[in-house]
C-alpha cells in the first residue's frame, strides 16, 4: 500500500472523526475534511487536514475514497451525495438506523459502501474467531456479550444503535453470519429505550445473547465465547488478553491468560480501507452484511418496544 499517494475525504471531525483523521494522517494520507462547528473546524485544522469544507458535495472529485464519521442519522446524506463519484466509501457504524432507506440505495452502492466495525479488526476478536473455527476447546455452544455503561452521549439516537452494532458485528465475525433475532426485552435499569437484552441464534442453532444498556453505573464490556470444554472471555479490563477457564475446574486460579496484540483496531480498519482504495481486497462488512446487521437490530427494537 502506498498511502502517501492517497487523498481521502473525511465527512465529520467530531469526537470519533478526529481519531480517524489522526490515523489517516499517521498513515501518510492527504485528508480533506467536512467540518461545520467551530470546534470541528479547529479539530480538522489541528489534525492536519489539507482543506476544510462545509459539505460532502464540496469535497474534491479527485479524492480516492471517502470516510463518513458524521452523526448516524445523516450518514446516508453523505453517502448519497458521494455515490455518483464511483469511489469507495467507508462509513462509521451503523450505516444508518433507517433500514428502509438503506434498502433504497442504488445497486452501485453494493460495491462501494462499507461499514466501519472496528471489533472485526481487534486481535482479541480475531483470536476468538480462530478458536471457534478450529474448535480448539470443542464445538462452540454459545456466545454472550455485555456492552453497558452510564447514559447515552449520542444525541441523535438511542444507546441501542450505539452499542448493539458492535456485538452484532462480533457475532458476524466469529460465526460468519448475522444471527437471527428470536426475542428481545427492554432493560429494566433504564428509563426509555436505551437498553435491552437480545436473544438470537445462528443458522446452526448456536445461541447468541447480547445485553446493551445505558443504565449501568459502572462500565462493563465483555465477550464470552462458550465452548464445550472451556469458556473464553475478552473484556474491557484487559483487551490485550483472553481469559480461558476450562470446564470441570474448581480452583479460582485454574485459568490461562492468552496474550493478544494490543494493536488499535481503528488504525487497522483504516489501513484496510486504504489498501482497498489502492486496489486491494474489500474491507470487512460490505453493504449486504451491514443491511443484515441493521435489520437484526431493528427487529430486536421492534420486539422489545413495538
């Protein structure tokens, strides 16, 4: 990959977009940025953007690709403004919280629009996927995820749309499919629709249970891959290791900690997109897969709150 020859248009330089800008610049990319507020303009300027404009339509036609990191509810505005240019577009998750609008995208979007699910690039998730595929600890019997914290800091959508895409993409990466949602219940610790418990199942019958919430006073992030002979956990206390507890062991110290690289997944997914822009393979999560992710989340919301 020769990133120094790439020019990328970045739509949005907010709290997350600034990190994308940082990694694009660190990878040697010339970045044009869309920024509107004074704070976003300053982040774009201090982050090294070569040009700052007010809308996606104003980005240069000669950009090699585009990254969209604006609020979720306006992601598709940028996608629709840029699609006719025929360049790859990498959109922060979720692509949208409007499944009907996703399905109305023109056919050309199928080969051009990809979604940024950073956990699909995390070394810990890659290792869990390897354990599952090789049946190192026997067949997988279930997947349990927790993604909970306090309050929702996104003003344009509820916490479910912020949190659950992570876990759906993790299940997708481990099993190679988006599990089918069977049931969902509101989280009793929150007021409104900022949390729920989702029960899903893969096509081979493996149960997947995800709990997301903005009502837990203390942050908790965990992915547990349950196998016949052991349970393997990646959690937010130590993202550089997987804790493995073999079954039929009673002593509290009878577990192994398997180290994984501490690489930042955002940098990895940005690099994967740049590689694609320059002729390499497509990044994870194309439009077809993302449509399934969003549809599954919408089904869960309908079951829990409809």
